[in-house]
């Protein structure tokens, strides 16, 4: 069976979205955070416990006798076997609204985790695009360098033939040999870059590459202007929205800490059945049940509860500053990405013109060299300029595609839905709904 391959940019993105371990780890982390809501909701539910005991002990009792004519005291001694079973159910009626605030805090944590997952998705997709285009670029550069070496080898043979018939000097041969050695060195460097890019491709996308098709920019999915991109990033970038939800988490943490200063009210019911007694030889069985309401009012507990409130308020201030930082960072990222995109567009136009001019120049120099108007060095220089121009064009084309995806990511829009990838999208809401109201169970929804 042939190994899986991703031969187009779309298939590479699909493969990375499905199998990238970094993304799957973040999905697992999001599912773990979903359980915080169920944990918080447990504060609304009763707590039930059962007890049982079995034991034996020696008991000796001396009791006062009330029977006329009998001894003043009665002595009893013997081994006692005792058993008991019982159950207790406790329901919290009021705890300073801590349960409600913990639940809202956990829900905000879930929303923040989903946005963090979006950050991971965007980063993995951008890494996949970068790895794909890097390998495509390095493959093209390696082909160019190999072709350049073949041309230089042919040039060296022609130079030696001309030297043998006395048309040129030994210096021309040495220049051709030197340029061939430099070309071979560049080819070896290109082979190293190709090998490294291939390994990175395998790491990010998860399969061995095949014959890669050209990648296309995705400008059509991005905002049309820089101000629009900035507004999108400051309002919808997952890093910003995650910071927003973290502010909500911190606000609810303050309320939870303040709730510890308020009274708590619990209702407890209990039932028990005992056989034998550890205190009396004459008791055979006892049975009892009861309902107790308990009010607890904290007055002073060493000051820890006040410190917790102050600490939560400082954390809230930090989260608000983190939100400002996230917005500024999102704006800076968009501006940088937009500048990179504009630069890449301009570079493609200039390098295309450079390639056309270098091709014309090389053809002209070769013709002039045949009639003795140009030297061997002139031909070699023209050949190198053409190779450099073609390498620059390949690099600019790679930068153009990666920059378009970078702008899309910076604006918070790099997702399978926006790109239209033909793959079922991972929906974290499904797992959340499966575990939110679960009262019992050790297995996860996927059966683990």
C-alpha cells in the first residue's frame, strides 16, 4: 500500500488539520477544560455517603440496683459484637452564590479554551502553508541550481575546447572552473535546504510529500484594506477574544472569593441502623433518622479570605491589561503581515522583469562572445545573474502565497470554514454538551 501523500496545498492543509499532534493535543486540553463546568455544577447537587461498620469488644458494666433486697450494684461483663449501617445526604442551600459564580467562571474558561484552540488551528494551518511553500520553493531552487551546474559544465567544456585551439587563455578556463565549483557548492546548499524542508513538511503535515502543485494566494478571503484588517484583528482575532474571556474568568473569580465571606446554609438528612452497642450489653438494636439544618457564619479565619479577594482583584487588573496587550499585538501583526504582502507583490513584478532582462542579456552576451566581443567571464556573470533572478522570483512567489495566508491569520480568518476545506470541522461544542450535565460516569464520551 502506497504511503499517504499531500500533493496540493489544500490536501496538505486537510492532512495537517486532521492529524497534527500539536492541534490534537490542544483539542484534548479543550475537552479537559469542558469538565470544569460539570465540576462547578456539582455544587448544586446533593452529596450522598453511606457507612458501615463491624466490630467486637469486651464490655464490663456496673450499675446501681433498684430491686429491694438485691445487692446495691449489679455487675455485667462480656464480649459485644456490634454492627451498623447508615447513610447521609447533604444539600447546600446557600453558599454566598459561590456555586453560580464558579459555574459562570468555568463557562468563561470553556469559551477562552475554544478561542485558544482557534489560535492553535490557525498556527497549524499557517505552519502547514509555510512548510508546503518552503518545500515547493526549495525544490524549484534545487532544480535551478542543478540546471545551472549542467550549463556551467557545458560552458567549461566549450571553454576548454576554445583554449585547446588557442582562441582564449588559461585564465578563461580557470574562471569557468571556479564558477562551476561555486555552482556545485550552491547546488549542495540547495540540496541541504531541500532535505530540511522535506523533514519539516513531514513533521507538520504528517505524510511524505509527493509532486507538489503550485500554491495560490487567498487574498479573496481577507479584508480589502489595511484599516479593515486592523478592525477585524482587534475584534475577532482568537488571541483577542481569548483574552476577553479571560477577563470574564477573573471577574467571576473575584465574586467567588467574596462569596467566602458570606454565610452558608446546608440541609443534612441521615438514617442509621445498629445491632448491638459499644456502650451497653443490654441494647440489641437501635434505629434512627434525622434532618438537620446548619447555618455557618464566617467571622474571622486568619485573614486568608480577605487576601484571596485582594489577590483576585489584582489578577483581574492583570487580565484587563493582557487584553489591551493582545489587541495591540494583533494590530501590529496585521500591519506587519500586510506590509509583507505588499512587499511580496512588488517583488514578484520586479523579479519577473529582472528574469526577462537577464535572459535577454545572457543571449546577447553569448552571441557577442562567439564573435569575440565578450569574454568568458562576461558569459559566466550573465549566467549567474539569470540564476539569481530566477531564484529571487521563486522566493518572491513563495513569499506572496505565505504572506496572503499570514494576513488571513492575523485577521482571525484562517480556518477550514473560510478556506472551504473539504473536511468535517472539529466542533468543541459537541463534547461540551455531552459532559456538561453528566452526573456520573468514568468513561469519556469517546469510550476511554
